[in-house]
């Protein structure tokens, strides 16, 4: 168990109303998820790297991996069942966001309103990419939470870094393997080799972010465990993703 954490308990023995900060963590997860899709997803930015030069990247990569960090915190502190509930909340929020964007963009603009083209450029959703994004997020987050929970039991709560990084390697791998082929394979301007290159580049960047944020994860996990006075172990948890009950 991490030093300073609360007492280790089985996941099914924790009272539903026990936690003070769970709702805040869930709100942060869903907020970052939505904003990453709305603000970051549509922009390709450039960074100048030494000896390489300008290197383009999707701007969403800067903040979307934070959802995986928060997912690690949720599973580590509150257990798989509560992380599962948050993943379903995030999935529902993304689906509603896509539906709302599609409806609002499709509404005919009022006479004299000249911003329709700009609005479509910012909020227009390509159905194929939306579907790929939702599927990849859902599968990747559940794999991340499962690996995190199982590794915690295997390591008896020690070596948090191995769980956060290991779960991200697998979870982001599943996310990337689903998203990029579904979204871009065979699309105009996308060769098979380009899809594979972008897939592995984005996966490596996301894992790199997880590694860099490991000290932050340690601080947040330790603080929450002390504040909540609990350390959940998923020894007898039903790991099916197809439920939202705790």
C-alpha cells in the first residue's frame, strides 16, 4: 500500500456515500474529455524540434491524455466499478455532444447570419470519425481500468508507476489501434503507411505524457487516499464493462 493511504478494503465493501471528492474527479474527467474533443481535436499544430525541424501534431494530444491520468486515479483510489461508471458517463457525454453538434450545424442559418461556414468548420462532425472516436475511447478506457485494477492486486498495491504506465501502454494501444484504422483507413489523402505512422506516433506521445505526469499522478493519488481514508482493491470485482452500477 502507498505510504499515507487509507485502509485497504475490498471494492464491494465500500459504502456508496462514503466519498467526498469522487464527484469532483468524475466532473474533471468528463470536462477534459469533452473539451479535448471540441477545442483540440480539429487543430493541427506545429512544434519545432532540434535537428528535426517543424513537426505537426494534433493539438488534442496536449490535453486528452489527462483523461487517462484521471482514469488511473479513479481506478487506483475508488476501484474499477466506480471508474466504469465514469467511463459510461463520459461515453454518453461524447455521444450527446456529437448529436448536438450535428443538429445545430444542420439547422438552416437565419437570413443575414454569415458565420455558417466558420461554424461548420469548427463544429462540423464527420460521422465516421465520431464513431471511431467513441468506440476507441470506450474500449481503451475500459482496458486501461482493467489492467490498472488487476495490476494493483498482483503488486499488492506497490509500484504505482508500473500500473499507471503499464495500463496506459495497453489502453492507449487499444485506443489507437481502433481509432486510426476506423477513422482514416482508405480515406482520401490517407495511405496505409501514413495511418500506421500516425497511429504509432500518437500512441508514443500519449504514453510519454503519462510518464512525464507520473509525479503528478502520485501526488493526486496520495492526497485522495489520505482524504478519503480508503484504498480499494478489486479482488472479487465483476469486470464486465456492460453495466454502470457500483
